[in-house]
């Protein structure tokens, strides 16, 4: 298993040495059988490191622009990593320990940073940094067949995805400026989908099996979701401005829905038990809604206009 601090130190050290020279540099180190490493560099002052230890790993780096740095580290068998940087002053690190993991990173614009860490088997991560740049993301996967997809447009977005377990899916899209999202999944078969416009904040945590959450944000929205248990569902739709939503689910088969199309509203839903359903709909301004359900098969609806 790779040590994250060690990998980052290696890349930073190589970048410091590279900064003293105008030419590009590429280093490939392979141990094992049937490894493939391909490095293509155009532009100036590029740095690429590819390290492979195992059998049948494939590492590809394509750099255009200037002052980009990329590190691919593969330990295990049949892992695949592809990094494309058509950028200026962007950094990328992929570290894979295990078998048949796949990582794809695409960076355009400038000053992007992407880190992908995969441990286990059959995990997939895809990261795209576009728009005006200045994006930062970390994807960490530990387990089997987890899937993470992250797309950042606009400017200055930050995203963190952590998956521990099996068959979890996280999809995050940040298309405006200044968004922050943190998705944490521990368990199996959980699904998280997040879409953010401008200056949104999402914190989503899933513990258990087959929980699902969906968040859609407009401007200046904040959403906090915690799911503990199995087969819970939470959906937050914030198309207004300055709204806050919080969902806390502990149990099984609970459903929570919050829709905020107004401004500066607050909505809270807390569910413990089984098969509870709650709806909060806010289309006005400065309203507050709170629903607490403990037990089974309860139904509550709040509408504020």
C-alpha cells in the first residue's frame, strides 16, 4: 500500500528540482511483467513520474501546456491509470494498490490539483477539471467495485469523495464558482448524486447498505445529510438562494424530501425507525420547517409559501 504523504513528498521534491530547468522531464520505473507506460509531453517544464510494480499495469500520461506535474504509482496487477493535462501549473497524483482498478484524470485551464487513491479491486474513478480552473479534488477508494465520477467546471471548486466498502457510487458535478462538497460512503451499494451551481456547500455521509441521496443546489445553498442504516432515501432540491437543508436518517426504508425554491429558508428532517416519509416544501422567504419522526410508517408534510 502506498503512503499518501510519501507520494506527495516525492512529487513535490521532483517538482522543485524541475523548477530549476526549462526542459521537461519524464521518469518511468517498471518491475514485473507485461507493464505498459506511455508518456507524451509537449510545451515546457513538464514533469511526469510513472512507477509500476506488479503485472499487466497500464500507465499513461499526456501533458501539453506548461509547468504541469503528474505522478502515477501502481502496485498490483492489471491496474489502469490515464492522466491528461492540457493546462498550466496543474498537479495530478494517482496511486493504485490492488488489482484491476481504473483511474482517469483530465485537467484543462490552470492551477488544478487532483489526487486519486485506490486500494482494493475493481474500483473506478473519473475526474474532470475544466472551466476557469483553480479546482481541487481528492478521491479515496478502499474496497471492491466502487465508482466515483467528479466533474468540475467554473472556477475554484473543491470536492472530496471517500468510499469504503463495495459497489458504492458517487457522482458529483460542480458547474459554477466556489462550491465545496464532501461525500463519504462506508458500506455497500450506497448511491450519492450531487449537483452544485454557485457557492454551494454539501456534506453527505452514508453508513450502511443501499442508501441513496440526491442534492441539487442553486446559489449560496447548504445541505447536510446523514444516513445510517439500510435503504433510506433523501432528496434535496435547492433552486432558490441562500437556503439551508438538513436530513438525518437512522433506520430502514425512510424517505425524506426537501424542496426550497425561495430564499434564506431552513428545513430540518430527522427520522429514526422504519418506513417514515417526510416532505418539506418552501417557496417563500425566511421560513423555518422542522419534522421529527420516531417509529414506523409515519407521514408528515410541511408547505410554506
